[in-house]
């Protein structure tokens, strides 16, 4: 029962331009008279992922909100999924090195915090190794 949240669902159109998804999304957008952004956001929503995006621009916000008044066909969903899967995974926000450093330092901090504070709480029983 875990729902995935997508921060950066527009990366294929913004940071990874001219990839395999562009052609598929472009043809679907033209056919159903929507923008490529709306197609990609709608695809993200229809595969069961929560869409997170930001903007302070009114026209862009209106474009984002309009993803709720149409649906993509199963064939369109499958075509976008297939095109997206044909490209190797690429990190666009964090490098592996930075991510590893973040996780390891977060884990160390969490363990230190737990030992220092939580073990002093009456009734708190730490898990045994």
C-alpha cells in the first residue's frame, strides 16, 4: 500500500530532450489536441503515480489542471511506457555519489540520534540484533 510520488515527471521533455519519448508524446498530443506536458503528466497520473510539479505562472497552472478532463487510451499508455523504457536510466537531480553521501550521512545521524535520545525514553524497547 505504498503510493509513489513523481517529482520531475516532465524531465523527458525538459532535461532529456530529443529522447525516444518525444516522438510518441508529440504524436499523441497532436492527435488528441493536448500539449506534450499534459500528455506526460496524464500518463504519470494514469499509471498510479501522484504528480508533483511547481509553477507560479497562471497559464502553466491552467495547463497542469487540464490533465483531469481527459484520459489516455491503454494503447497510448503502453506506447509511452515502452518508449520510456527503451532509454537507459539517468539521474537528473542527484548524482549517485551525492545520493550515497546523503543516505549514509542521514543513516549515521539517525542512528546517533536514536542511541542518544530515544533509548532514554521510558518504555522504549530497542530492537535486538
